[in-house]
């Protein structure tokens, strides 16, 4: 923030609903500001322990930013692998695009007996802020069932159940950080009914974890895959977690066992993995339906309350939102402690700092729509693979199409820049000879 205001409160009681990345980092930022400004804070973090899905992929930039901004010391036991190559596969072939900076592969929870990223952040939430031990309460596993706004006191009553026992909190402000896995819960129903909250536009997706120890052949280590067209109506991502571990995620379609069997039988995929019995390799035995947001939510803050994380739809569409979760957590914490938990404050100091992402999200959805339109067109399928292959012989700064592919998977450049690079890469390939004098084969 540009200004250096005085704290709005001398004392405040906050309730955070949801202990994913956004809720945990919000709490950390509150600790940081309260410590700096000598504000007396009391925080209750209510969390309903659940699967929280699997996945877990972030850029090196996001990883470094999270550790620096939130002042965590994240051990190497949290990082499962560092991915150095992106493999692009479609119906007409495949090729490898080296990544300039490795992607960080993690698990989100401790579900599989391995330290998850989210669970590590929660476990170490007081690290460096031990003085707040007596004013912080983690209530889990608990489910928020209702809340009331006490207008005359400018407070909220939060009702919850923990192990079958009811509980109630009176709080000055409430922060909703429950995530998209709670969209069918009583909590979201109450937010819609009592606060006028409207969910972001959503797209069906799915995720599952696969044990590769039973594979006959496995060369997927340290790679992330973008697989287009092989399964209808979806783009699939494969993320290597460890030598014997793979995450499979999809956009716009909930994958079935039959889809996975078809995927792993495809010749371009079999170049990297020979996995005959896919069903028996599923670590949970199922493919989990999930959601990603494709547009912003409506009415996601007001007097005494604010939503952060994926519930806002204000991060980067179609991407796992570690970086944007941290960004929203910071601006929400800063706004509350310096400007007050007021709608007019959230308008100016929270929403205004997030809305810059919206035009680029429109560009991202345009790219996704164009890709859907071109699917099944053999000319473009072969064209895309040929461009990637041809760019290997070019100067690094002229690998436009390959850089766009990397930008899609890493999120390190904007969707607008990705669209521009795709266009330049295609034009350079098709008309490079006329424009630059490059003499190369243009056979499609």
C-alpha cells in the first residue's frame, strides 16, 4: 500500500472460516500487522477437515513469494519434485518444451502420509508469532452451520458443530475462506441467503492421484504434461510428483475410468508410460469431481465480512491459485486492520487491488474457447506440433509458440501475452520465409 495509515482498531476479534492457503495466510498477515502496530487481536480459525483435493503445483516465483511474504521456513520435505520439462501432446504428435524455471510439485494435505503444503502451513501457523498463542484458537474438525449479524453491536454470531457438539462465537468480523469444495454446503447456502453472495462462474473439472510403481515403463519424472484432444471436451494435465507418483487433472470434464484407460493407451502417452491397469493404480480408487472458476463472484464482501481465495473468482482463471490466494489474504488483512472491516473500505482497498486481473481472465477464457473451437481440426493439430519442433532450432528469444505453451502451464506471463505469443509463433512459422528470409519446411 502507498500510504502508511494508523490502525483502525486497538482491539479486534476475527473469525476465519476455512484453513486452506488463503485462510492460513490471512491469519499470518493479521499476526504480522498486529505485531507491528501493537493491535490486540483475537483470531478463531474454524476448519472442517476434508480431502481438499490433491493437485498441488506452483511456480518457483509463487513458492518464493509465499515463503518471503508469509515468513515461513518451508522444508524440502514439502517439495515432492521440481519439474523441468513440459510435454505437449495432441492427436497429431508430441514434443518437449524445456521450462526456464522449474515448477514446484507438492501435495496439499497429509492424506497419503506425506507432508502436504496446506497442512504444513497450518501446523506452523504460529511460527515466528508465538506471542499470539493465547489469542489464537484453531477449531477443527468443525463445520459452520449458520451465522447472524447483530446490527446494533456491529458483530456476528458464528454457529458451528465440532464432533457433534454445538458451539458459538461472537466476532467483530468474519472471513470466509472455505474454498470451492464447500459450494454445496450449508455455509454457502447461508452466505447466499443472508449476505447476497453469488458464487463465481464455475467449470466442472476433476483430479486423481496415480501410483506408477506398477507401471511396466515410466519416464514421466520431472515432467508436466499438457494433453489436448485425446479425450473429448477437455484439456488434461499430468504432473509428476515423485518417481512413482502422478497427478491427473482435467478441465471442462470429469474424467471416467474409461477416459483414463484411453488416455494411457494413446501412443504419444505410451512413449513416456506403460500403465496397463489404470483402475488398480488409482491411489484413492476414484476420480474426484472438482471445480475451477471461470468468472468473478458477486457480492463477496460487505460490512463486517469478506470472502477470500477461490470463493471470489478474482484470481487467475483455470489455474491453481496459490499466488492469488496470498494476494487476497494480504489485502483483506491490511484493509481490515488499517481501514476497518467495512464495505466501503473493501471497495477501495481490497477489490480495487484485485480487479486488475479481470481483463486478463477474459483473455484466458477466450484462449480456452478458441482451443475448443479448433479441436478435431487436423490442420491445426499438426500445425501446433510442427511449430514447437521447428522452434527448437531458433534463438531462445524467438521461440514464441513454445514460450506461450510454457506461459500457459506456469502462469508466469499474462493470458494476453500468451495469446500474442501464440499468434506471433503461428505467423512466424507460416510466413517466416517471406518476413524474415528463414528457409524451412512448412509442410502441414
